[in-house]
C-alpha cells in the first residue's frame, strides 16, 4: 500500500516540478514572479485540446492516437510564443520589482483566463487520452501503476534533462547563468541581457505549456486550470530556493511526497495544513530554501 | 512631522476631513436603503484597505492573505449571529452533516462581546504567529507574500473541508437579529451604517497617528532599507510583526462589519481572488496614502457593483487590465498621480532616485 | 590615550562556502583610538567590519566588546544597541524620508515599539538634531527627501546619523570615497574630533588620507594580520611593501608604501 502512495507522491511531485521549473528559472534570473504562469499552463492544455480536435476532424481515426506526440511540441511552441510576447510587452518593465511583477502578471492571468472563457466557454472540456496510455503496469497484486502517470514522470525527467543540458552545457545557458549571477557584469562583457531574459522567460513559459499538456492526461481542463497549481508551485520555489535546478527538484519532491503522505494519513484539507506547517518549520531552519546563493551586498 | 502648526494647508486638510465625515454621517438622509447598504459594505472594505496600506504602502510588506483575516473576523461575527438566530441550538448546517451537539468552540460565541473579541483576536494571533515565524528569519519580500497566499489556500480548504463546523462551501448565512434587533429593519441598518462609518473614521485616525508617529517613520525606514534599520539598532522583525498584527486586527474588524451588512460569509469571499482584489484597491487609490487607499476601495467596489452585473466578462478584462496599468504606469496610484502633478515642480528640484523606489 | 580595551577580536575566522575570507585575525582596539584598516583588495577588511557589526557570523573566534560581551552571538540590532555603529561603503540612508526624519530615527533613544509609538520630538531632541544638521551642513536641506541629496551629502548624512546614534565604536567603510579633497580633509578632522570621545575603525583605500590622519594602522592580507603599528613602521615594513607592490601597482599605493 505504501508503495502505491509513494508512487502517487512521485507522480504529484513530477507535475509540481514541471509547473515550478519555469517559475524557478524566471524568478531566479530576473526576480520576476509570474502569476500568469498558471494561465500559460492553461494555454498549453488548450493547445493539446485543439490538436486533438484537429486530428479528430481532419485525419483518419487510426492516426488519432498519435496526436499526443504532436501536442507536446505544439503546447510548448504556443506557450513559448505567448511567453515571448508577454515578456517583450510587459515583463521587461518589471525587472527587479518582484512584488509589482506579481500583481501585474496576476492581472494578465485574469485577462487570459477570461479570454479562454470567451473562446472555449466556461465549462471544462475533456481531452481524450491516446489509447496507448490506457491501462497500467501491474507490479504486484492490486498495485497498478497507470501508464499515464508513468508517462508524465518520464516526460518530466526528459524536460529536466533537457533543461540541465540547456543551462549547464550550452552557450545560451552559460550566458543565462552569467546574467543570473551578475547582471551588470554580464552586460559589460557583451552578453545581451535583453535577449537572455526574453529567451529564458519564453522557455519557462514553454515548459508551462508542456505541463498543461501533461495535465490533460489527468482529467478535464478549464480556464482556471492553472490556478490550482500555481500556489503549490510557488511553494516549491520558496522551499527549493532559487538559482539551482536541484533546489527546485528537492522542493517539488518534498511537497509532493509529504502532501500525499499527509493526505493519506489524515484527510485532504488537514493534509494541506500539515504540509504548510512543515514548510514554514523548514524555513525556520533554512530561510532561503534548500539552496541559496550568498551575496555580500547590503540589501 | 509632528510639529503642529496651523498652516493654511493644514486647516484646509482638516476642513476637508470634517466635510467628508459629515457627508458620511448624513448619507442615510439621501441614499435609498439599497444604496446605503451597498455603501456600508464599501466602507467595511475601506477599513481593510487602510490596514493593508499600513503594511504594504508604509512598510513594504505585501500580504495576499488579508482576505483570511477579514474572513476570520467575519466568521466570528457570523457564528454569533447564527447562534442568535437558532437560539443556541446547533445551526441547520450542522444537522445536515449529522452533528447533533453544538461543538464546544461554538458555545462561547453566543455571547456578543466574546464574538467581537474573537473577531479581532483570532486574526491578530494568526498574523502574529505567521509574522513571528517569517520576519524573525528574515523571510520577506515575495517569499512572505507567497506564504500568505498559501495561508489563504489552506484556510479556505479547511473551511470547505470541515463542513460540519463551518458550513462548508455555503458558508454561514440565515441570520435574524443582532442583540435582539432585527437585521432586516431599516432602522437597524441605519444604525449599523453609522457604526461602520464611525469605525472607519476611528481606524483612519488610528492609522494617521501610527504613520505620523516615530513608529511609523521606522516602518518607512524598514521599507526603504530593512538592513540599515537593523544597524541603527532597531529590530525590524518586531516592528513588522506588530504592524502586521495591527493590520490583521483591522481586517478582522472590517470583516465583522461586512457580515452585518451582507448577511452571509462563505469561503469564496475570502479566497485568493478577494484577497488580491483588496491589494488592487490600495494600488489604485495609492499605496502610502491612507485617504487614497480608503477611496480606492470605495471607488473600485462602486464600479464593480455598477458594471460587473451588467458586463461580467468586460469587468474581468477591465480589472485585469487595470492591474497591469496601475502597477506598471502608476505605481503610486491615483493619489500619487495627483501628488505628482501638484509637486512636479518641487520634485524636479529634488531628485531622480527616491521616487522610483518600489516597495520591495 | 586611555588604557582600557573596548574591542578585542581573537582568532576570528570567516568562511564563505568553503572560501576563507578571514583566517585567524586578531584585533585589539583601545578606547578613544582612531584605527585605520588597510590592505589590498580581498584582504578581508570589509568582512572584518561585517563581523564586528554582526552582519557576518564568524565560523570560529571571539569578538569581545568592552571586556565582557561576546558579540558573535548577538544579532545586528543588539550589537548596534550595545554601541557599535556602522557606515557602509555605499551610502545607505532612507531615500523616501526627509533628512530630518533620517536623523530623528537614527538618534540615540529607546528603540522598542512601545517607545517609538508614543515618542514626541522634544526640545532636547530637536536641538540635538539641529546641532547635527549644522555639523554636516544640511540644515537648509532638512526637509528634503534624502534620496534627492548628492552623493557627498548622502555620505555626510550617514555620518551624521551615526554620530547621533552615539556609539562607542564607529566602523567606517571608505568614508571619503567620492568626496572632494576639501570634503576629505574635513572628514579627517571630524574623525580626529570624534576620536576624543569614541573609538573608530576606518577601512580606507585612499593612502593620502591614511597618511594624513592615521595614528595606528593595521594591515591585512589574505584574511590575516600582516602588520600593525604607526604609519611609519608600516611603511617601512618589507612584507607590506611586497604585498602592495606585488598585488597592486597602484601608483598612489606604491608611492606611499615605498
């Protein structure tokens, strides 16, 4: 039984991680809190929904199962573009003003949600999962690991690995880390911080899109899909600290696992309270989260 | 500054305040019962806005959790009203959940004084505890803000989840009397309106005193540079805790008044969205000016009640857009805009730096 | 000069993520002493001040204030209340408040919430602030927002705030950076004047300034004490010359240490 709970915890952690990944990067890099991140997830989910509809309408039924393979890059691309537009039109005015960026992007989120409601209608819509993700892996009697959840975990790992290589092994990533550690110095050395910021924000948004795509496997989707995850995802960032991927991974694992366990032991509402208490208690010990970058400046 | 000189400016300001207070108190003579009830609700919101401005505008701490403090005050009052309506018997929703006995923590709420005390005390203590575990460890800025938002989520989940004790999603409604007076009668409503107006003025005066005192100056110093304050010898954590607690208590008072006028409190009225809307009122009115925050709350809610029923979709677009515009282009709100025009000349002489000092 | 020791640092070590910024530094400050702390970049001078004022906690070692209190266990605001004031390298004043308000909250007073809530600006306090305003030459700008002052004026305001704090020890990090020659001289004289009553530690790069005003100089290098003595002794020391000439060919420095 605990094995199943463990698996559920892992599954929740992986979704949280996917949602928080983009947030952690944008916050770490530009000190911008993007409350519209949840709506980018929603955009990713609706992109998947549209891809599905297009397959249904124009392609033979035998091809239908493969729509999901296309939906992942499509969600990424659409969220990427929306993120890029958002960054260029609004976010760049808000660098280094985390609280203001939080409020402004919340406004953006509100508009995007309402837009989705106008286009797709307020009720939730269902996305049919491809049949190859039905069923699950039987590891022992009575313990079934659904393929969908396994797929999400694999997807998250793939994203994580891709991000790792992007950040730590590519030229773009090196520039990004340079800007993150010392914006002025990087600018002096000829790094176009504008470009790095825009790219990073767009990539963070793209990952949110993938998260939205993954969420379609878990249930029906609606305009306020993202809001369910956004606060938890922010808690991951708070718990994990900023600046390093490993912090975000640990934060997501911690919250996802404890959430599942506490909810299993008590009930859903009490479980959430306990997780919150644990997070606050943890912050008493490490106020800056798992990983923290030290700086010598006064403020 | 504390020098009390009777400059013409000061006299005009006082005359203005007196006129505003007179207008507030005489409103029942002009407004219909319906309008008066709406206005009373807005005044309750203006009280929250004042408390929120104390911590956001003056101290630089953004709380997205004021809906909770407001809501806890409201629930305390609602529990009293509900018990008065049911005559001390377990309220209807408890029966639906199969609860036959009145829970022990409900019992004392039969007493009006106790309920009012709790409506102030519970939000204050919660704020004090949260402030203690965060400010002491220098968890601040967005980290603090996110924690307050998480507090909103867990409190609303708890309120929804513990249906037998809290009325769940429906909240607590169906009141009849307060201290024996019928809540439905126009006379009671008028008295409640006056009480709300008086409380608003009292809270306003209290906030004026706080921001004008040396304590208030330390708060502004914390906003400008928390660490520097520390090296002067103040402990910013204590100051932040105290002002956060005061702010929460004010929100609790506002919540109690709100229930009296609206007649219902439910988790959806204190969730994420209402909490952040409160911040919007202050942002639009002008953070860092008390009168701006109060007027912002009244104006925004008036606009909302005018437009949101007629154009529900348009209203959300409008609100979202307003958020973006205010934060990006008018960080000091309408009051700041007026101030900017008024003092443009003076500021030109002064500087280029201090103004662009976001509350972070 | 009086005999008693106001501040004693024993074997202070500071580590930043494995990097030892200070390794076993010792420092002894007499009451009423004006001490200059010099050394090449990265020697740990500023970090040393950070340790004394509580901003950085040493991984080992002891800092004793007034012969009895170990301040490495205290919080910054407690240390400030004991009587150690700090001026940072970049002027850090409260930009949105007026000059007068800046001084008002810095002034020595009870700093509890209760006290400040009911504090009234009395005649005594007003005259203290007014005196200080005159001393730092900002009387005519008392009602300006501090953010609108020039760089030099901000420096002075911060010095004024620190003096009103009336600390036993003043820690100054490059107080004359960005000042004109005239302002620099004025600052030096002011420091001597203050040192009649209080003890001062100054971190400085401006060798001209150090030579003109220093009585005792401590040289740090790579987180350690290199040499301590009068300016002449320090200038005559071979190791000091080597450290400076080897690391930094700053004309000004080499001239002064040669």
